[in-house]
């Protein structure tokens, strides 16, 4: 009671200033503070609680309104797309000239008759289906009909490899694994926003924007195409399972190989039909239902439909890369032993490679990307699996993954290595935007550069734009080497002229096939002019390097080709000069260049069936390359009469220098321009050098 009275007195009369009252008041304040700290908060009367609740309710209501508006827009857009899709599909559905498509797998042939095919599917379909007619002047050799199993066994039991006519110093897999372009761009400055999104010249910042998630239709098409490739590999294993002990293979493959072949073929046919129906379906796959599979294959979760970025399956690419490299190394080591043992060991190694590839594709959680397909194409081609390489290229086309410059160069080198002129010319046409092109342009590309030289309207479809790719050093080298191999020097120079119109002048890698051709014809004059062009491009590379970029040395195979020419013409002085330059450019690798030189020398002196010893490092590899050719001085001699009609057709197909066009000469006028003059008076011109470059060359 006394405490209450004292408190009332203090409020009414004021606080007493005596020492006793001052100490008591301070104690009261301290006790009140401690009691407030220890007291439990009152959430029901807290302003923070009420304000946060109000804001949370408002945000929830606003998010719900946005979701409802988005759903209404999606329904309206889907309805409009559904209306437009029927009119577009009516224009795109065509019936091919041949009413049947034959797909030969194993010993059976499945014929799909009188089925309308979407034009896109026809243009991106099987590589082994109906091919476009070759350009005039090309003749396809008549081939004896052989079963798929016999052709496969011939490839497996043949321990030989074909020489690479573009770059003998590296395998296709080694060229694919190069992260950066192998040559600097010697043309004008590239505009990043006009390059294809998969281009090797595109910056990492812009390339990351193309890794968005796929639509359900795209993911389903990639899934079905990869499953078709898996079935092809599985049928290869089924045809060769009696050659090896497949008990060492994974359990999944053992169970599949125990199934009857008819069930495997039926599953393959069902996958083809599902793929055709998926092509005609809407982007959200509302009107599509996949058949229940009878064989368990990979169903990739692939990319999430959420707007998250797609992470490439680097683990799958790395695993396949190691498998191909190990198999090729094992085959090279087997070639050092006797032929019979090497044949058996090579068959075992290749079958293990097929099993590991199937297992990697089947156990991967993500669908293969473009890099994975590039590795498979190069790996199968390096291991002499021509048929399976063609199926892999077909799977890439069916997936409609946008190929880059590395893909085009690898495919062209594969067809060139096996002398397939028809498919080589077809891919050249696709690269130039004809027959549907390789890939369509994005919408932002059409808005930003409607008048760009890299865009072209698709044949027969005014509402579709084809995106042309940049001519890289690898692509240009493969194009020049193939044109030179199939049609001669004059046609190769015309191809240089066409490439110059695409803002891609010659590079040092391109001169390798041209110098090897001069060595085969013993043409020292044109060889020296070509070498002068190599030196000029080397000087230009040094000028670019002075601005901070790394200079590019002259490639090893170009050095080897020029050394081969000097050796055949017995020019010892020039041979010594070029050997010194090679030693300076590639320290410690002169022996490798000399071995490549030996390969080029044997290729120039032998006729008919040529045996090349290619040693890119121990152990050595004996390379058998069938290339029927005649030297220029022997082209006028009539062929012997002991060959049958089939041999004459093969000689016509694989002719290297027979019936060569009129001789073309090369002249280097000055440092301002370089041109090739032919008998028809036409010339090839490349952009002139800048004043600083001219002054540097004069020094």
C-alpha cells in the first residue's frame, strides 16, 4: 500500500531529489526493464505481425491472379496454334515420288508403303533412304547386293583404316575434341548476332542463351531418335554375338540378346512409326500417345519443362570419348602382331565398343547433345564402322539438333574417306542452304538481320528461314579436298571462289590437299605458288597475333605435303629450308612430320590399291586406302581390257586424276591481291590486305 501511495505522490507532486528517493526510483526503473525483457511478446497486438500478414495475403492474391491470366493466354495461344497447324500441315504433307521406304536391318527388309510423310521428316530422314540425285557429271558405281550381316562382318574383320585426305596428322576424334577453332578467321570481322547459335565462333555468353529447355515434342523426338540408334547398335550386337563371349557384357545387354530377332525388328518398326506420329503432333503432344514398348530402352528425363537452363551431359560425352580412344589404341596395337590374331582381336575390341556405347546411352539420365553425336560420328568412323557411322548421322538428322561447323567437317571427311561422292555432294548442298538446309533460323535472328547473307528462305516454304553456317577452316578444307578428289583441281578452285563469296577466304589448312595434288602431278610451279600463299597467311597470322591473339603455326600436314613435293622434284635446297621452318614451328616433332611425308610420298607414287604407313606416334599403323587414280601423264592411255564393267565403274567413281579438267595455274601477283587464273579466264579474288599488313610483308 505504501508503494502505491509513493507512486501516486511522485506522479502528482513530482520526483523527490533526495538521495533516498533517487536510489529507489533507479531501482524501480531497472526492475521494470528486466521484467519487460523477460516478458513474452504479445503477437496479437504486434504491428509487425499484422503488416506482414496483410502483405502476404496481397502477394498470394496477386500471384493467383497472374496464374489465372497466364492460363487464359496459354489457352488462347494454343487454340490459335491448333487452328494454324491444320492449315500448315495440309501444305507440308506430301507423298514422295517413291511410294515406299526400305529400311534394311539385319537380314530382313521392312517396307512402309503408301504413308504420307511430313516434308520436314522427309528432308531430315534416313541417310540411307532415297538420296537426292547427284549433280551432273557424277556416276555412282554399281555395287553387288550384299546382306547387312555380311557387310558388317567385313567391316569388323578388316583391321585396316582409310587415310584421311584432309589432315593425315590427326584422327577425326582428335579434331572433334579441339575446343577452339583450329584456325583464325582470316576474313572480315564476324558479327556475333548473325552467327548460328551453335557456331564454334560464337562467344560463351551468347552460346549460353541457346541452352533453354526443349518443348515436350522436341524431347520426345530426340528420345525416339536415340532409341532407334540404340536398336541399330543392338541389332549389330545380335548379328555378331556368336563371335565373342557375350557373358562378359552387362546384364541388360545379355537379356536383350536372348530375345528373338523378330521381336527386336518389330520394336524397331514401332519406334519408326512413333517417330513419324511425333513429327505430326502438336508442340505439347496433346494428340500424341506413344505405344507401349516391348523392350526396355532409355526414357530420358532429358530437360525439365521448367525454364531452367539445360546442363549438357558431359559425363556421357567423356565416357564415350574414353571408349572410342581406348578401342582405337587397342586396334593399333593389334596391327603389330600377325594378321590372323589381329583380325580376331579387332572383332572383339569393336564388339566391346558397341556394347559399351549401348550401355552408356541406355544408362544416361540425359539425352545426348550435339557434342555427344560429334564424338560418336568421329569415333565410329575412326574405327572403320562405316555402316554404323551412317546410322549415327541419320539419328542426328532425325533429332534436328542444330549441327555446327565441327559436325559438318566431320561428316564431310567421313564421306571423303570412303569415297562416297553422292552423300558428300548432298551435305555440301545442305550446308549451302539447299534441299531444306541444315537448320532453321531463330525468330530473333530474322528480326535482327533480315537482309543478312547468312539467311535464306527455305525451298517451298515462304514462312521458314534457313540459317547458313560460317565456313570454318575445317569445313573449307574438307570441301576443297573432296572437290579436288572427286572432280579435279579446276572444280576445287571454283569451290574456293564460292567460299570467298561467303566471307571465308583460304586458310593454311586448305593448302594441304592442294599441295598433295601438286606432288602427285609433279607440278612444282603451282606448288611454289601455293606455298607462297601459305607464307602470306602465316604473315597475316603474325599481324593478328601482335594484337593479342595467339599466332597459328603452319600445320604439320602442310609441311609434309610441301616436303613431299620437294623430294619428288629433287629440290634439295628448298627441302632444307622448309625442313628448318618445320623444326622451328614444331620443335621435337620433325620425325612425325617426316612420317607424314612418307605417307604422302607413297600416296603419290602408287597406283590402284595403295598402302600407306601412317605413324602419328608409336605404335605405327598400317593404313590401307583404296583409291584408283591415274597421273596426269597417263590419263590419255586407254584402260586395259581385262576389267569387267563393275571395275570400270569403280575406277570412274574413285578416280583421282583421270580425265582431269584443263590445267589450272596459280599466280601470286603482289601483296594486294591473289588470284587463280584458268583457261576460261575466270579468277578468284580475296579481300586485299591493309596498309599495315603490306608494310609488314615488305619487311
